[in-house]
C-alpha cells in the first residue's frame, strides 16, 4: 500500500542531511567517534531520502495510470477511436466482452472502428457513456509495468432506439515506455448489458458479449470462457486480498492455473 506523507515530513530528512553535511569538518583523533556517528547518520538519511523518492515516483506512476484509464473512458464516450488507439502500446492486446483477442495497435484501431460501424464520432442522438470506477492498481517492483482492476458502468443507446445499461470489471495491464504509461493489455469482462426498459429483472443480455467478432474475426479466441447475464462469473483478481483471508486448511479450495496467475504480483 502506498502511503502519502505530508510534504513537510518528506523535506525533513533532506534538510537534516544537508545541515549535517555542511557542518561536517575534517575529523581529528579526538572526535573520530563523533565523526563516525555523523557518517552513519548521513548514510541513514540518504537511505531514507532514496526510499521517499521511490515512494513519490510510485505515487506519480499510479496517478498516471489512473489518468490513462480515465482518458480511455472519455475518448470511448465520444467515439474518438484514433485517440483511444493511441493509448495502446504497439504490441498491446484488446479483449472486449466475449469477442476474443485483437493483437496490436492497428488491429485495435480496426476493432474500434468496427464498433462505430466504420466511422468516428457520435451520431445525432447517440449516448455512449463509459464510466471508469473502483481502481485497484498493482505496480511491479521495477516500476515499469502494472496491473489494475477497474469497473465500467455503461449507458448506451440512441434517441428513438434502444437504451442499454451495462457493467463489468476490467483486468488490465500497463507498460511504461520512454516515461509514458500505455495499455499493454485491456480486457473487459461483460457482466451484463440489458435494455433500459425492464432492466435486468426482465431481460437477458443484449448481445451475449459479442460486439464485432461476428463480422471482424479476432486474432485469437477468448482467454476466458464465461457466460453473460443471467449467468454469473468471477474473473480472477490481479491483486491479493490486502488483509488476507481465513480458510480452514481442510476447506481450502484448489487454485486453478488461471486463478494462480491472476493472484500474482
């Protein structure tokens, strides 16, 4: 867990380090012990400073990933497919609902344009809201990649046509290229997409998680087999429970290979 300390507490170790360094003089035989203690203190403060710099960088990285994901939501809302595609690394993958895997930025762009029926931008009277919520970000130790679980809330439809509610979790991966965070993998699990009228109490899933793969075949099949509403499913988590879970040893369930991969980090 990242803990952001008050700004003045971050400066204190540095101030002490500078003050100690400026006042240090050449040691004599009589103050050798004191000089050794000062050197040890300086080394300790330098270690603390390096730790604070690392923590600060990880906070910045987490904020940059949140900005990236939220930008994705805003560009999706306006059907700005070129802007959405530019958020992905060259060899990134996209897996939306149950359409399968689309590999590479240009294939992702092709997929997005297929969602927009070949054009960019919203039609008159079209609603295309993609809210990005509930982030749980896990940074790699080297700070060059990350995973995150989010949740999408969707309000879709056209004036005089269908109105739809949708939601589901993301399990995404990110990579830092030349100091810039990009998607290396975006996967959205479609929990539900139903007509506004009658909502989920009276409707099954609108498209069963199939958006464009019936006309634009994917590069690879879906990585997880799951059903959509009223079927329920639980995608593996990319983060461990932060406070742990108690399960009696005799009742501990076996961990599938997918779940084990999802729990790593």
